[in-house]
């Protein structure tokens, strides 16, 4: 009896500490990020086989897709990479080297840009910025600059953002604020 109540107190203290340690200081709205993901996904189209050779120059960092609770990636760090991905993608959409693929629905792209702005604004509460994706985005930009590879660059960017946002929303669901019980 004694022992079990001591254990209970210890357990409670432990879980209290876990809550304090893991509580993020800033959260992004999951619903907005999910909608941004859905819009990109809806732009459609499988990654074309003719674009496969460009994969060697468009390597989305594994570290951004493998962080998990086990390696103590805190929500702030996760959200910083989300901010970075949408910020950099926003720059590309805003001021592109060339037009995005003609098959993409302009209205969806415009709605994505609107959401991207809101998400990045909401991220202003984050404490540190991330540069995990800098080499990735500079390579994507190079590929977009060249007329023969531009279409592949857009498709790779869309594919990688969809994959990254989906992974992050699933794996780090609790780093986001959710208005509804929506899940991927
Ligand atoms: C960028 O492209 C170079 C080749 O031009 C490649 O070696 C490097 O791995 C690429 N990096 C990323 C992050 O895609
Ligand atoms: C969001 O990302 C951009 C690009 O990496 C960075 O300049 C900016 O500081 C980031 N915002 C926050 C609040 O970390």
C-alpha cells in the first residue's frame, strides 16, 4: 500500500515533468498546414519518369524526415523547419524563375500562397530559425532557372513539400493546434 502510493506520486511527478519539458512555447495551426498540404497534393500528377534523373540534385534532407520523439526533436525545432519549408517555397511561388506547370490550377496555387503567408506569420512566435533546408532550396532554385529542367523542379518541389508536410503533421501532430479533429 505504502509502496504503491509512493510509486504513484513518483509517477505523477515524472509525467508532470514530461509535460513541462515537452510543452512547446509556440504552436502553429495544424488546420492551416493541413489545408496547405491538401492544396499542393490536389495540384496532382505523379512525379514523371523523365524527371527522375534530377532526383540526384534534389535531395530533401533526410534529417527533416526522420526526426522523431526519440531523438528529442522539440516542437520548436520541428515547427522551425515547417516555417523554413513554407517560407522558402513561398519565395519561389511569389517570384518564380518561370511559370509553374500549366496543368496546375491557378486558384489552388493562389490559395496555397495565401495559406503559406498566414502560416509563416503565425510562426513569428518561434524562437529560432532553421537552415536545414538551405542546400535543398538552392538546388531547387538552380533547376527552376533552367528552362529544360524547370518543370521537373516544380514537380519535385511539390512532391517533397507534400511528403514533408504529411510526415510532420502525422509524426508531430501534438506540436500543432487543431481546431477540429481532422487527421491526415
Ligand atoms: C545539390 O546538387 C549537387 C550537385 O549539383 C549534389 O551533389 C547535392 O547533393 C545536392 N544537394 C541537395 C541538398 O539536393
Ligand atoms: C522562418 O523561416 C525563414 C527562412 O528560413 C527565416 O528567415 C525566418 O526567420 C523564420 N521565422 C522564424 C520566426 O523563425
